[in-house]
C-alpha cells in the first residue's frame, strides 16, 4: 500500500487569479465535437461566468490510440484555448475507461462478477482495481499527462480517474482473490485469527491455508457474513490504494498542484468509505444527483451536509450534478423552474466553493445524450442556458463567502459507513432495513423543526455536540461504545435506535441481550427482535405509528423513563421509546421506525429536554432550511425555501449578498436567490445573508445555552 497524505489545499487558480471567487463550470468533452464548436464553447463559457472545467475524463482512447502511439495535439490546443479565455482546468488523468486496444490485448484486466461472468467492454469503467496489468498501463498514462501538462498555466487541479468504484467496486476475479488474501494477511496476521474472526467453525468453513480463501462468490446459500463484510472493506481499500498510486505520480511531478477525485456521497452508493478516503485528497470533491421522491430535497441537503463534514468543514468542490433531467433513472424528470439554482446553492450552503455540472454541452450521441447539460440540445437560445448564466452571475455576487467554513450545529447525526454496509447484509431479522433511509428520516425531522444538525462520521469528536443521534448503529466496537458512554457522562444527550449495538467489528453478536454494549447506558435489555411484516403496524400510546420493527424491551434501570409504550401488537404494554438520565447527560432509545413525520414530535421532545432549539423565527421553522458558514466574525446564513409558496423573511437581519431574482417562470433569471424588496423568499429560492456573529441576531430565537455556554444564534459550537 502507498503512503497516505493529509492536507487541505484548494484550487490553484492560474496566473495568480482572484482567490475570492467560487468555481463554476462543468465536465467539458471537446473531443466529442468538431473543432469549430470549441470557439463557440469558450464564448458561451465566458458569457455564463464559467471559470473552471474538468477535462479529458474519458479521453484515454483519444490520447493514446494504440499501445505505442500518442496524440496530445488536440488536448494541447484546448488547454491553450481555455487558458487564453481565463478558464482554469481540473485536468483528469483519463484512466476512467480503458480503450479497446488495451482490453483486446489484455482481457485479463476486465472485472468478473460474483457469478463468474466477465464484465465486457462497451460501457465504461471496465477494469479490475487489483489488476497489475491495468495499473501498469494506467500509471504510464498518468505519468505522460503529468509530464506534459504539469507546468501548463491553465492547470488548477488534478482529477484522478472518475467516480472510482461506480461500476467496478466489487470484482471477484482471480486478481481480486490474490489481493484479498494479502489484505486479510495484513489484517489478521495468522490464519487462526482469521478463522476466529470469521467464525469458520460454523458450516465447516475452517481454513488451513491462505490460498484456500476466495472472495464471496456465488455460493449455495448465504456466504459467510464476516467474509462479506471484510470483502467490502477490502474493496474500498483497494480503490483507495489505486487513488494513492495515481496521486503519488502527480504529486511527485507537480507538488504545488492539488489532487482530488470525485466522490459519490449520495443514497444508494455504499461501496466506498469516503470518510476514510478524505485524507488522501487535497480537497474533497463530490458528485450528487437528485433522486425523485418526497424527500428528494432533504436527501440533497443531507448528502451535501455529509460531504461537508467528510471534508472536515473545509471548502469542497461540487464536481458534478445536473442542470435538469438525468438519463439513468426509470423516469428522468426535468427540474422545475428555480430548482437548478436552488440545488446548486444548497451545496454551497453546506460548504461547496465550486459548483460544476455534468456536462458543459449536451451530447448528441452516446449513452448520455439525453442527460441535461449547461448548453442543451436547444442551444444558446434556451431557458436552460439563461438559467445557467443567471446562476453564474449569482455565484459572482457570492464571492465573499469563498473560503468560509461550515459553522457546526449543536446537534449531530452519526452516519457510519461500516454499519451501513454491514446492517444491510443477508440473514438478518428483516431484509427491509434501510440504514440510509433511517438516518435521512431523522435529518428530515430536524429540518421540519428548523434545527440545524451536522451529519458526521462515527470517528468525529462528538464532545461539542449537545445532542447526537446514532440511527441503526448495527456494528459497534467496544471502543466506540465506550466513547458514546463517555459522551453521555460528560453531559451529552445520545439518541439511538432499533438495530443498534448488535454486533462487534467482526459481525459477531454481542451476548447477554441487545443492544449489546449500550444496555447499561440505556438502562434497557432486549431479549428478542420483533420485526413487522409489510403493511403491519404497531400503535404507540402517544398517537404515533411504528412500522418495520419493534423490540421486546425490558427496562432495567429505575432511572430509565418510558416516553412512549406500545398500544397494539406483540409488544403491547412494553416500552417503545425510553430515556435514561446519566449525570447531566442522557441516553434515549427509539425501538421502531416512525418515519420522518413520526420522528418530528419525538425529536422535539428530546431536543427540548437537552435545551436545543431553532435559530430561526418560529414562523420560518420547517418552511426554510438554515445552513450557516462563517469567516471570522462574519456568518453567512443560507435560507432555502422548502415549500411551494413564498416565505416572509421579515425580521431576519443581515446584508443580502445577491441581487433579487425570482425563482423564475419558465426558468428565466434562475439565479436562485430572492432578495425582493418585500422580504419574501420565492418558492425554490435561496436567500444569503451576511451577519455579524455578535450583533446580527435580531429576530433570532435563541433557546438556551449550548455546552460551551453560548446561545444558539452565536455559533456556540465553533
């Protein structure tokens, strides 16, 4: 494995360019278009306010047409053209998809699925992360690009590969098997330790030699669960190691140029442990695409929030999102007027200092020809391009926020990658458990109450948070359990849920009753799970309705208060929601799925008990999302309209950073901010206020002191 680096370096703007500017642009694929289109592209980029593009992402076949031939002429020309027009380049290493000549000569680089089928060329990302042959050719390409363009004045950052693991995270080939064995030897050192960790006494699986071990390929029934979990850990690690391999070459050639790769922090993409990867990039970059549904906007905010905290609160780069419809969902809906800018600015609210789209010009051919872009098929004379240009102007007006950091909230939701992947494996009490959804439901409840919450990795120092939610913390090590107990002992208020504290790091069940090492802290003991059938519900005596899950709870500590009990179902009469006081802290447990709306009153009760409330006026809570960035004594309040109606912002003090633009009929003037003279925030719009941390609090509803002694409205957790 290569060495890990830890740093945060932002885009190196060429020629000492203006540092206080937000990045704005897209993936740019000029190789898809005739040369005469390029001049038109840069003209329109300047008109739209574009100042950076990602280049050469899928250009390997164009740069290296055969094993022994190279063609950089077109890339030289476009790099020069972009620089001449003041547009910086986030230059990709072009390794995302191997060219046909390489796969024809070396089919052994192609991935293999769990059923033994080869993943053939014809799409993209058809390579094994563990293939030494692929790595040899790919790193030769990286070296050639770094040597040729390392001193080019347009170069602002290096872009390693593209969406690592999007299609090839799990490879079951013989290369993967060999690498997996090596990873396991590093982890366990002896075969006896592996046998113990994997519980191989079950089903006669005991190994006598490392060479007997395989990836969890198609088996007669459920593969060993710890084998599955370790393979997921391994698969994330080998992609991270590949990221390091490319990065080493780039940093050696250009030590002053930052290196990144685009993460995919979103729902439905659990393959990579991005919190673990973050230290290996100079700045975090993310791709995010909205998924339709009732919580679509909440999920965007949740993922942006999570990305900002993976980045440690420092500025990050929104590398890809869509101007409108995508091409890969069952039904690809166009965005409504205002949503293009609102979505972009929500990412900015959570720390993004660059906003980019896939892609600049909508393709006329290929698999993504119906994916939206900044310049649509309709061309310059389109509502889409007018909206793109309006957003560019808005981002120029928001330049003062550049470099500011996220202001921590008083509450946090822990999002733990290992629990995510482990909790959704097979052979569990229910196959319906959805870790990401449970965490998102809690986040939606916070939004509905108008209370900010950070979405943080489990490894985060939780000591500055007054309330910490750990939904579905299925896998809990003894050390992590001790940290949670210390948090409560120090005055923190912990809330955890069903299917938490169930197994240790080896996916071995904690014995003695659930929730394992949290039993004493919570003052409860669960002997048996009570999962619910599809359509089955359990009524609570506080008027709420549970689905998916119930627990057979015995209260074991007289300090444990029953906040709600089951009224119907197998657990009728038993506790459903509990809270145990411990010193000045507390530990609460929610034993059923209540959904976002059901969690809202429960969360309100728990927050009130902890002295945590909203920074927003009461009339705005639930209607407006608040996100806060800070730079010295200045706070930047982002107010995102969550409703389909205009919202009155009267009473909120602060200097508006962007001019008044409507959410737009037909997408016109879609800059996304709304500073109308009557103080109303239009539907699907965002207001940005600059406020002094100590004096800009008029109209703010402070609701008590934080654990550091400051009121909600003054950045208490900074």
